[in-house]
């Protein structure tokens, strides 16, 4: 996985404390939702605990430039169970829709989710399109590969 400094992640100025989650909090979250977070995803949480990436654009597997997607923000993991940018609340909202083992880790600007498939024998990243009956579009084979494929959207240069 690329150096996370390259993403140029920034935090929203909400006055919150966005320090990395403790290992106990990670374990508590995993236990609460019966999942195991991949090490490459935990690395992002430990690096910035969410945030808004400057390198935000990705072309899903099998797509061309016209299928480009953009990550608006990565969710954070902290003690706040009600934070709209936090994994606790996001999972409570999306688990009934997505089912067990699918974890939203980021969103685009329109409320669609970038989802890690954490079910047995899987670990890809998918894009959940809410206005297409929650269709899951394959984006990357792993979270690390997603990070490696992010680039600046040429439409915004």
C-alpha cells in the first residue's frame, strides 16, 4: 500500500478529537459487528482516523474514465456512537441494508458508500449505489489496492 501521506487527508474543522482509535476500541467495534478489519484499513485509521483525501478518484475494475468514482470522506472510528462521520453510526444505518460482513468505510458526495466485503473468503471493495437498489459495483480487490489506485480527479485540476 502506498505511503498514506500521498493522500493528503484533511479533517473537517468540527472541533472533534480525531486521534487514532485504541486497539481496545478496534476490538470492541469488531466484536459488536462480528467482523475483522483488514490490516491495511486499520493502517488508515491509525494514520488519520478518517478524513477527506485530496487523491480521491478511482476507476472501478473493468471500467473506463467515464466510470470514475470519487471518495468524499473516509469514516473515522472513535467513542462517539452518534457521529455521522463515524463507523458506529454508519454501520447501524447500513448493516440492515447491506447485511452482515459489509462495512461502509467511505462515501462519495451523494451518499453512496464504498464498502469493504469482510465476509468469509472475500475482501474486495465495492461501491454501493443507493438509487440503483443498492447495487454493489466491484471497485478493487482489497482496501490497499483501492488506496494505491486513488488519484486526483482530472476534472478538478
